């Protein structure tokens, strides 16, 4: 199977721009074609974050200090 996909290299890992229908640990061969600046698609932070399929508690943004540092946040009235 040959499939052409877009990806972003973060310095260590290639992150595909879309999901890939392959089982985990499938070995592939990658050919790299660097796009010139005028052809590079600008990707928003939100689009990148969503593509990572991160999971966390539903109250993450409201209680970020609690989850990062173990501190309770104080609600300001």
C-alpha cells in the first residue's frame, strides 16, 4: 500500500496531519519531501493539539494548578 500524507517534524518525531489506518508497531518506509515555504500549510495550535488525541480530566483547565503541582486553586468571587 502506498499512501501520501502530510506530517510535521518536531525535532524528534514526525506527527501526521491526519489519522493513519495502520495497526500499532507496523513498520513503514518513509520518503521525505520538504515543502518550500510558500507551499507549507499553516497549522493552528488547536489543530495540532487535537491531532495528538490527548486525554485528561474534564476539569483540566479550571484546575490546572491542582493537576500540575498538586495545589488546590482558590476561586475568586
